C-alpha cells in the first residue's frame, strides 16, 4: 500500500524556521517526483516546491523562492521542505504529493499527482 506521511509542522513565530518531512512507505521515492503543496484558510491549494527526480532538479513557487528549500535524503525515502524566515501568510496545511517522475509535465500543479499525504499544519504567529 502506497502511503505518504508528513511531519514537522507546528507553531512558530514570524521569522522562525521549520523543516517538514514527507516519508514514503510501500514504495521508494527514487523515481518519483515529490512536491509540497499548501492550503491556507479560505484559499485554494497551491504548489510550493517540487523535487522532480533522483537527479535533484527542483522547482519553486516564485513567491517562495529563496526562503524554502526542498531536498531528499540519500536513501530516497524521505523528502524535506526547509522553511526559513516564515511569515504569518505561510500559515497553512502543508501536503506532500508524489507521482512517477516521467508522468509530470507541470511540477507545481496538483492534478499531476496521484499520491497524497494527509497534511501537516504550520501556524506562523506571535
């Protein structure tokens, strides 16, 4: 059974950092594109970042580039999203998603992905 599990969310003050993790079970992520999406209250889910394949090609939402960094562990079973200089507007539920890399044409579009985690809440507030 394919499963993605996010962790690492929580409450952080503005300017702080969090690292989210997306762990896969039932399959290895090596040949998968893995992306992070988020849904803020009252807004549609938006693409945050994607690591496209085992070569480490990455994509970022233009508005987040420079503050967020996506990476994989060497075993290929976990993908991370390092979030720095967090702002209140980063408050959202963050989801990871995965799809076979060869299928992906638009890395930050949610319809491209079949496999989704349940989400982890990030709250940025003083």
